[in-house]
């Protein structure tokens, strides 16, 4: 079996298709821990619902897109919300999570997923 490694895939018309430069699924309650990841060395816990996703290899630019999803931990709201937080850096992106019902209140999430594309 062979492996093909690429950074950019293009359609025949030349439109780019970009792969994730970093991603992680992590437990955000109690002691924060990574369950699976790519180019993520660790997660920093900055307090209730605030996380820093630290990249194994820093990016050449801080002009990237970070997105994701979060699961709520109260059993009532069904889904959580994941949003980029603060200034992007080449070595870390910060995110915060909250319940859909109360988007002003940051809460820890039992499962957070973050994807970064550049």
C-alpha cells in the first residue's frame, strides 16, 4: 500500500481543495485531554469553557480559519457552541464553548472538536 501526501488538491479548473493543517478532538471537562489529533501537541485550559489548541508545528501565518463543534454537558440543550476566541497566533488558536441556550455563559464541554485550515 502506498501513501500520497499533498497540501493542496486542485480540480481540473484549478480550484483549490485544502486539507486541515491541525485538528483535535478533546475532553474539556475535569482534566482536559486529547482523544485524537493531528498537528496538535496539547490543549491549554484557560478556565470554564476557554481552551488553547497548541500546534505541534507552528504555521507560517496567523491568517487561518478555526472552526469546530462542542457537546453540552447539561443534557438539556442538545448541542454546544464552539467559537474562536481572541487573537490568532502561529502556535495556538483559542476557542470557547457554551450551551446553545445560554450563549453568554462559557461552560466546559465533555467533547470539543477543533479544525484549522490555512
